[in-house]
């Protein structure tokens, strides 16, 4: 792994990027967006747990996946709330996009032998919620991972490398 890649991964996992002043517009936006993302993840978890309890647990393979999805959504929501790191947001966005992808596959060709119907409970709500949540999580991740425009530094200065021409 190159030094620059290693530095960038450590930066994403650190809290350095999330220490935005909550008095600034950018900090308030980041806080409200993060809280909205936490709520969306909790809502996704609730929907999957509710559907699992209402009978999806009887579906082979898909049933346990609904329970796993609910638990993962609740864990990611709690993690994003407690540890607001860009990497957490990126993982949550990936999870949400994967959940949305699984629903789309289940609607179109079926998933593990089960084909979902658009008229089933919470399908339309899940499509909208998961798409919005994935976009919001990516937006929050970019907002806290990228330094504000006034704080840009050359990569060489960030890595403490000598500038060469």
C-alpha cells in the first residue's frame, strides 16, 4: 500500500474530519444530515424487522436476511451516532445501497427463489427511503471527509513530503 493511500484510509477512519464547528453553517449541516441519516437507518431497520415478524421469517434464505438486515441497520445507526467517522458513513452508504440493490433484484428477477411484488407492504416506501438514505449518507461522508475550501493544502504538505518541481 502506498503512503498516500494509507494516509487517506487513516484519515477516513479518524475523527479529524468530523470536528466541524457546530456554529458554522457547514457544521450545522453536517450534524443535521448525520442525525437524519441515523433516523433513516433506524427506519430501514424497523421496516425489515417488522416485515420479518409479519411472516417474512418463513421464507427460506430471505427470511434470515431480513433479520440480519434489521440488525445491521440498527448497529450502523448506533455506530454513526456514537462514532461519526467518514468511514462509518461510507460503510452505511454501502449497506443501504446493497439493501436497495437486493430489493430491486427481488422485484425484477427474484432473489434466492423469492420474487417480491411492488404491491407488497413497505416496498415503495423502502425503495424511496433506501435511495434517499444512500445519497444522504454519501453526502454526509463527503461533507466531513473533504476539508473546507479555505483549508485545502497540497498533498505534499499533508504528507510532510518535500515539494519538488
